[in-house]
C-alpha cells in the first residue's frame, strides 16, 4: 500500500462517518480512528521484505513550535479537512469568499478545496473575525493544514 492509497483511505473514512477502521495484511497494519473532527492514523510495519521498494509510514503531524503558537494562541485555526487545491474564490471572476478583517458566522463558506475534480466548500465552524489567511490561492494543501486564523472575540 503506497502513500496515495493511505491518504485516499483516510479521506474515505473521514467522509463515511465511521469511528474506527482496521486494515491488516501480512506486511502492515493500519488503524484509522475518527472522533471530534480529528482523524488519527497509525501504521505499523510488521515484516520487512528485502525488496528494493521504499516503505512509507504515515504518522500524525507534529504541533507547530511553541514560539509561533504563543503569538497566535488567542486565535482559532481553521484547518483543511481534506487534501486538494485551495481556492479563495468560487471562480476567477467572482469575489473572495472571505477576506482578512471580515466578520464570519458559523456556516459561512470560507474557501473551496478541489479534490479529484470535486469542489468542496469549506464552511466555518465558528463565528469571529478573520485575522490571517495562511495559504495562497490555487496552491495544494494537505489534510489538517492550517488555512485561516480567526479571532473568536
């Protein structure tokens, strides 16, 4: 199983609403648990095969350095729920979904992320004011990558 297949499995499990999926073969064991909007993936290699193929292990991303977090600790980070391409507008001739300084409400569309030719609207789960956009328009984003900083006050 390569990294792309693991990422697709994670996306499928996140969208399906299941709480836990276990996949076990002779070579590896994967457990994907979802809950509270967070997906945790554990990959365990059980047997090393002496082939000249790379072995890829996926692990949850580390938290950012505390120095950077202290400046933005009062803000809430809106993260990408999927892998894809980040767009700030619904189309090139339309206005931005959300701009810095704009007040947003829960359920407002902040951006779209294109994944496998599907455009997924990313809605705000909180109300507040957009402080910073952390990703450039039309750039690739990873799962759980920070997209916006929102001041909830």
